[in-house]
C-alpha cells in the first residue's frame, strides 16, 4: 500500500520512567503530510542512547550517574531546553520510502528510498543551532510505520545496503563526523576513541580513517577483535589501569586528538594522553557526566576542548555520500520487529553488541 491508513502500528513513550513506558499500539493515529513535508513509509529505525536518556530523564542536571541509571522527572529532563511532550514516538534513524509529498515539494521524491536527517531546523534560519529539535524528541520519530517530516530533512540514498543496515548510520555517523570536524581531524592525527565498539565509536574509527588519521580504539576485551576489524590501528582495554603505559605499549607515546563519548572516571587520563596543543572533543558521557578536571593539564599543554551535539547543515549530506561511496560500512548487530522495541532497547542497554541495533516494521 502506498497510501497511509488512518491508523498504524507504533510504540509511544508515555512518560519518563522504565521500559514499561514504551507502549506498543496497533491503532495509533497515522501522521498526515503537511505543506512542505513528505510522508515516509518506514522500513527500519535505528536505536540510540538518546531514546534511553530521554525515557529515564538522564538529561536532567539532577542526575549525575551513568546512562541508564538516572531517573529524573524534573522539568529539565530533555536534551534541549523544553520538556518532552508525551506521548511521544521516539526513534531518530529512519529509513523508508517516500509515499506522498505535500504542497511545494518536488514530486520526484515520491517512491524514492530515503534516510532522514534527524536534526529539525528552522529553515528560515538554518545555521542557528539554537533553533533546532531532534526527531523522536521534539517531534514524533521512527518507531512506527509512518512518518511525516519536512522534505528538507530527507535524503535520497543510492546503495545496495539493506534498509536495516542503512538504519545503523544516521545519529552515530553524523555525531562522529561533527566531532571530527570540531577537532579538525586530518591526515597524520592519532585519534584516541573510548567506547569504540559502540555506534558513535565505530563510526569515529571509520571516519577518522577516511581522513587519513589513525584510530586508537578502547573497548571491552570481548569486542577487541571486532573493533580491530573495523579499522583501528590499535585496540586498548576499555579501562586500562595506566592509559599512558597502554598507549606506549601500542606504539603511541601520545595522541593528538581524543574523541570521547564515555567520560566518567577515565576523563583525567584521557586528557593527560594528549600531546601539547592536542584537541579533546566530546559528544557523550555514557560512563558519567561528572568528571575531574585539573585545569593545569588543560592550560599548561595548550589543549583545546570542544563539545559536539548539533552539527551544521550539510553534515548529513556528507554522511550519505560516504555511505553511497562505500567509505563507511554498516555494523548491524541485531534487528528486532517493532513490537519488540522493549527487548531491543534492553539488549541495547546491556551493551553486549558491536555497532548498532535496529527495529524493522515488516
Ligand atoms: N551529542 C550527541 O548528539 C550524541 C549523539 C550520539 C550519541 N551520544 C552519546 O554518546 C554516548 C555513546 O553513544 P553510542 O551510540 O556510541 O553508544 P553505544 O552504541 O551504546 O556504545 C557505547 C559504548 O561505550 C562503552 N562504554 C564504556 N564505558 C561504559 C559505561 N560505563 N557504560 C556503558 N557503556 C560504556 C561500551 O563499549 P565497551 O563495552 O566496549 O567498553 C559501549 O558499547 C552516549 O552517551 C550517547 O548518549 C551523543
């Protein structure tokens, strides 16, 4: 069917809390296609920690522990400045086919296979990073059969990869590319990557390599072989007692860049691993947001620290080009049917996987 029914299968988040807040519905109201929008028949949608962080309220400043352990209910429990409106269909990494186009949209988009850039922008002021939202957070996302979204968020993709494979890329890939841009990573850089087995970390390895940099990965021992196969020049333990010694043992006296999504207790050692003038860029704190910073390490070594969340417009189009050219490969760890989103998220939180987990709609 190419035209949406009045209702659809969807998983709606009913509020902050446990996995039971993810409620499957067989007859959720289907979206309609507005002016300037497209209607997408979704085939797959990738999971992300932001789903978990939003559900548990981890973004609240009142929460100071690792992802998955926080339970904030405060008004600041969203990633952005406004509280989440419930019920909300989460899911950012949407892949599907355009089934209908709204007024003012190029009709040639109809029938095309697309990936969706999850960054919602004010298209009258697209460079303004303050005027942004995220699909599945400020607007209903992809844990459903149908999605309506601004046509400018939609990118056609020409690839032999499966829909589930394509659904592994969006959030991780664009975040990793944004981090590497923020740290100006280029040929010859040695980039240390904690959390390298995960979605962002595995994308960082591949995207650093395509720039001619060397990736030094940190991950759990059971994932070391898989992480090396992604293209890491060296693989270190996720929590080496002495990071400096582990780096030296792998042939790296220092690194020029740290691209971090882990944070937590590791942070002081990560910063100390940087050479003079080194760059630390951060897009996550899965092991904990509260870290110990010795400012002397920062200023005496002329370090630059950057945060990376909202990429400028254009980053997603770059990512799609890399995918189409085969410069970045998918790492699909598992696919679950939409109805099993709770099981999928449970597995995602257990972190036994390498790459990413997706749900599929058929
Ligand atoms: N700012 C943004 O826009 C943005 C975008 C995407 C993600 N993020 C954030 O970045 C972080 C990583 O995202 P991701 O998608 O790459 O995550 P992921 O796929 O879940 O991978 C994270 C990896 O970190 C490692 N890790 C190390 N210490 C950990 C700990 N204490 N608890 C759990 N995992 C730990 C684990 O690998 P090992 O077992 O191998 O150590 C895990 O597989 C999350 O906090 C996420 O919210 C932010």
